[in-house]
């Protein structure tokens, strides 16, 4: 049950946390009809995988920090998620006490504080593996949009 809660929590805030990391530099413009580039030098793929492993560790650490913040604000993760979902959908009706809303907003404020720190750590993890951030983003885009490429990378990550 706790893994499901954590997964839901993570899903709700993935965009909140990770979008700014890549928002500093624009993603390459990709038209829907144009296939994404999936051919990269082996060395670039290796560096991408190494950086991704470090980023995964940073994400896990940040998830734990976020969960602690929610708990510190005396909110159950499920309740926090309900409030977050209702904020995303203004038509959703949810009874939220003033105390719950204050706790929710305080937690969100803390999330924004750790976001900058995590963003810097993620960028540093990429740079430390001697891969340009633009190249990392290009490979990540291919990973996200091309199932065959994703399977190839997943296989390499398991080695």
C-alpha cells in the first residue's frame, strides 16, 4: 500500500519537480510527423545511462524529502494527493479545512525550495558524466518517444 501511495505521490509531482530542469534550455522542436533522432554515439549513450543512474538517486532522495515534508505538515499522503488533484481540477469539489489547506500550501512552498537544489544536483550529475545537457535532453526525448530506443536503453541499463 505504501508503494502505491508513494507512486501516486511521485506521479503527481513529477512535472512540478522535473519540468524546470529542462525548461532552462528549450527542447529541440519536434514535429509530430518527424521521427525523433535515435542514433547516438555509443559513448554518448553510456554517459547518458551513467548520468541517468545518478539522477535516479537524486530523484529518490528528493521523493523521500517530499514525503517527510508532507508528514511534517501533519497530512496523510493520500489526503495531500486529493488536495493536489482538486487544485489541478477546479471543477472537482473537495471539502478541505483551513488547516489542511495551510499545511498543503506550506508543503508546496517547501517543495519549491528543494526544487532549485535538486535541479542543480541533476544538472551537475549530467555535467559530471561529461555529457552536454542538450545532448542528454535529446537522448531523453528519444527515450520518451521511441519504444524501441527505450527498450535498447533499458537493456543497457541492466548490464
